[in-house]
C-alpha cells in the first residue's frame, strides 16, 4: 500500500480538475484523482471548508508540506 499524508486544510478554490487548499499558510493544487477516500475534503467540498485531507506522501512532499 502506498504511503499517505494527512493534514488539516482549508479549501481556497475549486476547479473542474481539483482543489486549491491552504495548509499552514502554503497553498497547493490537489487533483481530485489524488484525494484518498479516507479524506474529509472530497470533490463535494465548498470554498472555505476545513477538514482532513489525505493524499499520497509524494504529492505532499512535492507541495512542500512534509
């Protein structure tokens, strides 16, 4: 099983392909295809929503969150 990362984020913006979230004052784009089913933040998220985001560890590293 692939390693995952989780953290509390706030949804900043939403596109057809994914979401922009803020994590500890760092904003990053997360494609919907990379959001784990265990995530509080899903494709149904709305701007301003806050919750736990679960994504692959490599993506969190790429965004500078690890």
